[in-house]
C-alpha cells in the first residue's frame, strides 16, 4: 500500500528541515527527500579529510531565528551551537585571522591594508544599522498580491515608514543592494 503524505519537502537542508518540522508540528504527514547521504545542507559539519571535521557553511546557523529554536525545542533534539572563535584565510606564506575580538581583527587587517581596516569598521557599523531595519520583518509573511485585504498590507506600510526614517546614506545603500 502506498504511503500518503500531506506535504513533500524537497531538500533536507536546514531550511527544508525547518519547513518540514513546522508542518509536522501542525499535524501534517511530511516526507523529506534529500539527495545526499546527510541532512542539514549548509549547516553540516563533515569529515573532509581523515581526522579533520569541517563546517561546510555552518556560520549560517547564526541566521537561525531564536523563535524557531524555541518553537521547535531544538536543544532538546540535540542542537548545540558552539561559539566561533574566529576564521583564518590562508595566504601565500602567511594568513589572515578574523577573531571575535574586534580590536585584534582591526590590527590584523591593518597588517595588510590600513584602508581595508578602516573600511571594515565602517562595514561593521553599516551591517548593524541594516540588521536593525531588517530584523523585525524576517518573520513577517508577505501579503498575497492577489488578495485585496488592507489589513494584510500593514507590515508593508510599516516597513515603508521605517525606511523613510532611515538616514539617507543607509537608504542609498539599501537601494544599491
């Protein structure tokens, strides 16, 4: 007898698994299909060489919304987020370290380029400002353009107002992106 599912999720990466978990939590029968031998997608740590475990793109777990972690009770299911001490970029006969100590990172960048070190500080400020603007809308479901219900468009109206209150420099950066 064939299995019946309410939803089939193609891809067992962190986004597909999140969608599948919410569907299952809502009482749906869910099938997840993944072509690889391991689930998790970009959030996987794999042994790429004997004895060397490598986080493929595990930095993306920093984008995992805290409410998702709580909603799905992920720590109870084994989620453990380990702090990243820093990153290293190997270069010919040298390396570049980026660490969780802002001052050390700036000093390291200055070894290579004073301009880059100054630009990095400006970039950091820009990312903080952009994150403050974007964070409140990350969990907002976009309105259905085919449905006319003024209440569905309130989050968009609020976003437009908030955008108009941003400093002009930040508005220009958003438009350029």
